[in-house]
C-alpha cells in the first residue's frame, strides 16, 4: 500500500510500468489493488489473557492492560525520506528538478511546451506529467520532441515522492537534464508533499484574481517562484499585478516573481534566465 | 483531500510501531497538528476513521493537540504568535515573518494494548 497517497498505490499509474491490464474486466479477481506487506496483529486467537503488559510491566487490578507508547514521528516522514532520496539522485546527476504547481487552467502545460521547445536545442529536458487521468499532457510535451512520462494519480490529488521515484526509473534521464515535474492542477494538496525538487514554481494566471495567494497561502508559502502567466490578457481583465505580488509577499516575503505570456512569449527570457541560474547551482552542487 | 494521504501515513506509523513495539490494538492516538500545518483537523478525523477500518486502530480515539503558530519577525527581531499564514506581525503589523513553529504534523503518542 502506498503510505503517502490516499488513493492507494494501485490508483497511481506510471506510463511504461508493467501492469496486468487486460482487454476485459475481471470483477472476480484483482480486486485488491494494493499489497499488504505488513501483518495485521489481532488479539490473541487462543483467547489467552496476558496480564503484566501494562505500563511498567505490571498489572493493576481494575485497569485495562493498556500502555502509553511515545512515538514522535512526522506523518510525512516517509514521503520526506523518499523525497530526500530523489534529491540525492538529482544532485548526483546534476539535474535541476522544478515542481510546477497551479490551479487547473493556469496555462502550466502551455508554458511547459513553449519552454521545452525553446530550450530543447540547448539542453536535455525531461518532463514528469501528473494528472488524475489521461496522457493528454504528456502527449502534448512529447509532440515537442522532449522526453515525457505521464503519471496518473487515479483518485489522488497530488504527486508524491514515490511516484516521482518510479517516474525517474522509467525516464532514466541523462546527466544535467532539466527536469520539470508538472503536478496535478491543485493549489492545496501538492503544497505538503516534497518530491525532492530544487524549487516549487507556482503559476498563477491573470484570469484567476490577485487574491489567490491569500486564499491558498500554503502553496505560495512553499513556492520559490511565482509566475504570473497570460500577461497578454492584462488589458482585458481587472487584475492588479502589484496587488497580486503584495499578496504573495504577505505569505512569503522571499518569493520571486516573474510575469510572462506563454502564448506571446513575452517575459519568457527572464524565465529562461532564472532556470539557467538555478541550473548552474544544481550542476555546481554536483562538483 | 490530501488528509486521506496523511491519515494513511498515520496508519502506516501505527502498523510499523505495532510490530516494533509489540502491540495489537491502538486505543488512542495523540496527533500534534500545528495551527500552520497543511491540514484540517475535521477532515483528518473523517479520514482517520475511514482508513482505520479493519486495522490495528479500528475504533481508536483520535486526540488532536493543536500546537500554536509562531513566527520570527525580521523587523521586530523577535518571535511572535500567529494563527494563520496570512496574519501580520501582531506587534508591527508587518509581513516579514518566517514560520518557526506550529507547522508540525506528528504522531505524538499512543495508548495501546
């Protein structure tokens, strides 16, 4: 069972992984899409009574033999551990991994296809595409000639570190690759899950309203960079860029901001310069 | 609904600990959820009940300890109390705040048998 993904492991599908799908359904088998690699301890089947297992190994008459166990473990500990493995792997390969997060419809995939086609001439690029269903986005990326793999989260609302690990196995990217991880379109859940990326990049389009950083502060707090997209529409919508930046800095004083139009190409040079800067850091860290 | 994933994470910890510390039934779980953490207590209660069905923690009571939010104000050069990520500094009304506490999500302790 996947410990970090609420949809259970079987819900997540990484393209290219071996599956047991058939052309017809078996409603009588394969109904357990998760493994139990742990046992379920139950009370003693023989009906024996075990006293003396209370706190301090004693039995106090009239009290149940319960005890208090100190745990102090982070709920996300396992995901964070896997994320650290991903981070080490990226570091070892000089890979800059960016986790792109946004609402659905912010133009994330358009920005990504544009970026991929502009930069693919000068560097190896790979994309991990997260969506609940379909390989449509990975197909869009692959149409640019860039290596992409789709991860379908099933009912899951975010990518987790294990999904990225599996996608990395399938992609097997070369040294110094620029890796984009396009998260599920969702401004809430992906904020909590470290994937091992160097930075989260939050994309917000001008059709969404400048108050979004206040409505979804967790995400803008977790992001290193906010990209304000669809700037070509600014003349037609009541979106105040300055207020949006001010709102974002209320939740995250250090957040960097870029304004682009993935459609017209306006502002993309600054985005590419930002990437180049971070790539140098990723490759220097490798040395 | 990432609370479902988090509840699964809690259950995994309980199961691992059950094996390591030799218990077969969890009666109470004390969960520390910071005021500034990525989680809604009501949602995690709902999810906890759902994921613990037929498990070591079936019917377990969930006690949520809310740890208070705290941030370092760069302008005041001191730690101040905040209860949300969009709160200003209560002293100077500024926003140059860095969260220093209350963003934890942790299984604190268990009552088991």
